């Protein structure tokens, strides 16, 4: 079993910054792409950014320049640095991986964390 646990959310004023972390736990051998998604009230979940094992990144066009995704493969952790936050960034932020392999040769696909709330006040 592989679990993702997010942390770092909270309440911040517009223009402020937050850094989210997501740690994958389990008898992990490797993790493929890791990403951050968000879902605002009444809206569909959307991609924020994702990063491959080798560090190739993809961002939502609207967030380029303000958000930065990074990962530490040795720690099975992905980060999201969010700067110049706006009220419209308010959402639950979810961590995801498309594929994780564990000891014993097990494969787990499309794993989601429980989410962390980010609220940006104006």
C-alpha cells in the first residue's frame, strides 16, 4: 500500500506565499510522475503542476511564474512553492502520483492524498 500525505496548507493574505509538501509512504521502490491538483468550491479538479522522476515539469498556463514544483526522490516527497497568492487560488490542493512501485513488485496507480486546504484572503 502507498499513501500520500499533504501538509503546508493554511490561511494567507493575498500576495503571500505558502509551501506545500506531499510525502509518499509505504515500501516504495520508485514513484513515477508526481503532481499537484486543486479543486475550488463548485469547480472541477484541475492540474496545477506535475513533475517526472527526472525533473521535467508541466504547469497550468495560468500559474506559470508564480508556482514552482520540485521533488526529492530520496525522500519520496514533492513540493509546491506558491508565491504571489491570489484569492482565486483558494482551493483544496491534492497530491497525486500516476504510478508507484513497492517492494515485492507491486504496482499502485493513480494515488491521491487527502488534500490540504489553502485559503487566500483579500
